[in-house]
C-alpha cells in the first residue's frame, strides 16, 4: 500500500476555499458568496449548470449565480459550489470512467432521498443528499492521480464480481475511502462530508447496525451507506456471497420484510432514467479537461 505522502491530492480552487472560510453567522454571507463565485467564471458557470440540471428539482431555470444564491439560499449554494469544484478539479483523463463514477454518485444521491423519506424522517434530506453525491470522491482521486491502479482495480473487480473495496483489499492498494478522506482534509470540507467519503461500504453499515448509542448522529451516515449499497446491488455485477452480505446488512438496518426490500430495490433501479437526464444536463461541466480546471484555479488566484 502506498504511503500517504506519495499520493498527491489536488488542491481546492481558491474561490471555494474562500467560500468555505466565510463565517456561517455572517448576515451578508450569501452576497459575499455570490461575489466570490463571480471571480471564477468557469466555476460559477458550473454551479449554474448543476442547479439547472434537474438534480435540485427547481420549478424554473436560474439565469446566473446571483439568481441561484437568491433562490436556493446560502447553505445550498455552498454545497453546490463544493460539488461543482470537485467535478471541475478531478477531471481525470478517462471520460467514460469519470462519467461512470458520477452516474453511481448521482444515482445514490437520488436513492438517499427515497430512503430518507421512507425510513429516516428526522434526517436533513438536502444535506445528506450532498454527502452521498460526494461519497465516492476517492475514486475520482484515484482516476486523477493513480489511473493505472484504478484500471487494475476495475479489471480485478469485474473478473471476480467483487465490490470495489474488496478488489482494493485483494490487490493491496490504497482504499478509495482513504483517498476521499485525504481530499476532504486537504480541502477543509465539513467532517460530515469526510465521514461519507470514508465510511460508506458494507463494513461501515454493519458497524452502525451494532451501534445504538447515539442514533441521532448515525442515521445520516446510515443513509449514506444504504444509498451506496442499494445502488451497488441494483446495478453492479456482484458475486452471490457479496450480494447476500450487502442484502443482509440492508435488511438489518431498515428492519424490513423481503417484500418491502424488493419494492425498494425496484424503485431505486428505476431512478436510473433520472440520472441519465441529470448527467446529460451536466455534460458541459463533466467535459471539462484537467488543464481547463487548472487554468480556472490559476486565473482565480491571479484575480486576488
């Protein structure tokens, strides 16, 4: 396994770092965030594409980032800026694999809303949906900084019908969960986002199932795990042993019958059509090259 110091984690765009440093209690924060985003035109454009993609389910289109801030509010725009920055910065060199990662991430984010609405009424759906959307950021880091290792994992996983994390362990390569946590630390993202990036596999869900000490703080992470695992079951070619392990953990977490589980899985499978539409709307953002993203970061740095 590679030591941490040998993995070069890309830095966050300057504008995003400035936005994340703004005090939450600042009454002028929304206007300041809009002005900061305006200093990085490509990032601001990506935020507008994301907001209009259908992911946020707005009843009308927003014209620009100031309109988006006014419509969605400060917290949601902060989250949208983080998502857009990840999309632009971790562009990678393999568009097909990058799209596959985002397909799963968007699918899981939509599934998290369905799971939250039905089983976890106290969860902040909008917030948790963003955590789920970023849970696989470690795979994007892999694709960006260790593309050869990424391809080894992909081939091994397909050959053995394994989950991604199981393939990493068998190949003795760094886990994407570790790389995701490292990126969250470098970008100073909220601890909740780091937790989602680090703890979303079946082992994490089993640990949560065994921990009833503080359900108010674990339900959010349960939704992250459940959304990821349900989408894995719905779309990935997994071996019988791994499918059974994941299914058992989901049933235990939700306390549901087999019939209810099958209905849930059918609904999650059907969400794929919505994912396709959202990714189509995000094509201008997801087609960003690594060099364009770097140029955006450098230009925003020169603007200060």
